[in-house]
C-alpha cells in the first residue's frame, strides 16, 4: 500500500513480494550457516549447508556415492551434506545409528513411495510395527526356508547358463542377462511365475526400463520428500508407480486364485501357512510382493554384474575361482548341487569382495531421531532430532583404516583374515569385520540376505564350471564404471562380453 502511490500497483506488488522473499531467503541462509544452527560444528560444502537442492543435484547426476566419498576424504568422518543431513563413515557409529537401539527411518521412504497409506516393509518407521510386519519375511527367508527355494534357483541358473551357451561367440550384455535371471527368479518365488525374460532373451513388457525410471525419480523424491506428497496429486507424475502396482495386483489376484503350489514367499506373506491369527489385507501383500520383486532382483543383479566385471578385469582371480570350482565340481559333476558350496572358501571370498567394493545400496538408507523425543549421541557425535543421518557404506568399505588396499579387488584379504592363507612376510593387513555391512545392519537390515547369497554363489559356481567369458573386443572397462549410478540402489551400465562353452 505504501509503494503503490510511488511505483504503481503492478510494480509495487512485485517489489513488495521480492523484498519479502529476499529477506526470508537471506535470513534462512544466514541461520543455516551461522553458529545458531545445531549442525554448525559439522563441516561440509557451503552450498550443501544452504539448500537441500544441492544434494538433489548430486543425486540427479548419479554419482552421489563418489561425491559423498570425496566429501569424507576432504572433511572427515562426519559431513554435513544438507541443511539438516549428515553422512557418517565412522565404524563406531554403525550400531548407534542402525542397531536395535538406533534411529528410526526418516521420511525418505515415504517420499520415495509417494506417501502411501500403507507403506511396504522397507518404509515402516515405527520399530514395533516394522517388527510385526517383518515376521512372515523372516519365516520365508530363514535358513530352512531357503532350502525350499533351491530347486527354483537351480532351474533359473541352469536356464541362464544354457541360454548364454547357446549364444556363444556373440556379443552379449552380461549385466542385462543377469537382470533377466534375478527378475525371473524373484517373480517365481513371489507370484509363482510372472516373467520369462531368460527364455525370451528380452524384456518384452519393458519392466526393467519401468523399474529404472522409477528408481531415478524415487531417488530424487527421497531427498526432498515433501515434493512427492504434492506430486502424487498429479496423476501423470505417478504413472510409472501406478503401472507397476497394477501389474503386481494382477499377479497377486492370480496367485490368490491358484492357491499354494509350494512354500514360496507369497505363501508366507499372505499367511497361507496360518501362523498369524489374521491374514494381512491384500493391499499389504501386493505392496510387499512388489517390493520383493524390485528389491530382490535389481540389487542381486547389480552385485553379480559388478563381481563378474571385476573377475574379468583380474584374470588371475578368475582362473583361481574356476580352479576351485573344478576341484569341487570336476567335469561331469553336477555343479547345481549345492552340497560343496559351504566348503568353497575362495568362492565365498570373491562374493564378499564383490559386496565390499560394490554394496547394493552404496549411500545407505536415511535415519533420523524422532522429532519431539530429543537428539541422539552417536559415537563421538551428537545428532539433533529430525536430522537425516546415513552411514555411507561406500566410504566405510573403501576406508584404508578398515580394509587394506581399499580400492583393490583382492579376495585373498578374506582368506588372510580367516587364517586360511598367510599374509606376506612382515605385512599387517587391516581388516575390520565390523565395517562390512553390504546388507545394512540391525533390525532394518536386508531380510533377503540368505536368498541373495544363495543365488550369487550358485550362479557363480555353475557359470564357472560351464562357461568361459571375456570382454568383447573394443570394450573399455572404464566405460562400465562411468555408466554406474547411485539411485539409492546401485545401477550399472552395459557389460559387453563374449561367452564360450567350456566343453
């Protein structure tokens, strides 16, 4: 009103609002970088302290895991990566953050899933409710139950190896074929079958592309959760999410109609085993089923692709692993029979080294002390309430204080640590098992750990017995590394190889 007589109505209103928003923005910035802010004592890049959108930009570029690693190398074990976000690589903080008495999950998973009325298992913040929801998962993935899945693993492993062998001499994208394997397998144990990507040699329904589009937008929404709350008001923005859920609903209805043919994951999640007094609502089973297929396929495929990539880059490791396979499963021996897997020390070492160098969730999941319940002391640090906190797995696994030669693919480190193989004369090897957390840690850790390890070891063993593989001509290993992205789950690029049958 004061400006209008001098500037006119349009210009007066514009100057008024510009002044207001400028003053508000400057005051927020001044507070966030001042000693008054509760995270002031923790170092970090200035843009990250000012706005969360700086971190969103790092996520969008796909190299967040490398960006945060550089920040830790520059600033130390705790880094402020947002106005109210910190990343930690201190091993002593793993239990206080992720353990039974640690922090609940932040609202990151609500943002990723567009604030569903009933979130999937991975999104539950209440530890009591999460523990209740997790019970059928624990029954499904217990050591005893995993044995029920072994015939399905063996069938899909054999199908994949045969399909690759039939295409010997051709240039194949091994990463894509491994994703076909994990997707077909998870569809089998969840819905009794859904896809046949290995058989078809192609993702006919575009499910993998749909999944990866969802991962990218979900990763961005997870960093600014309030955006997806409003985005879901626009049907077009959540179209991929709805499409995936509709497909899962259709498969669930078929699975409910057909009933149990075996003790698969659906058998436990829908309470067909009758353990709980009441069966869960169908929407919960559908949501958890979709979570199982997505989380169980993409993560395992990534670990397998990265492990194969490192084996191809290190021929001595490749040959040693193949020699161990030939020792336990000589020609004519059934390498689909898992009876020797537990005795294959080098296979386990290769698996662990692949998981160490390339954890499936490289930047970890976000936790936060509940607002209204006070902050939390985490090792030598105090984390104020509401502060998003992550243990950065990528940095922890690649810290020389935890693992010697941290950037090197060196499976022998695991044999030395177990006393199976001696270290070089006079050499002391850093190896901290408490720093190894490829499946996260604590009550929110990966419930499918047992089945994932069974898949990885069974596939590597049978693959090594039946096939030889090498990089396709003209392939640059650096291209594969450059294509890798951190979209909460690690996403890999193409891995062009040529396969030959060993027989």
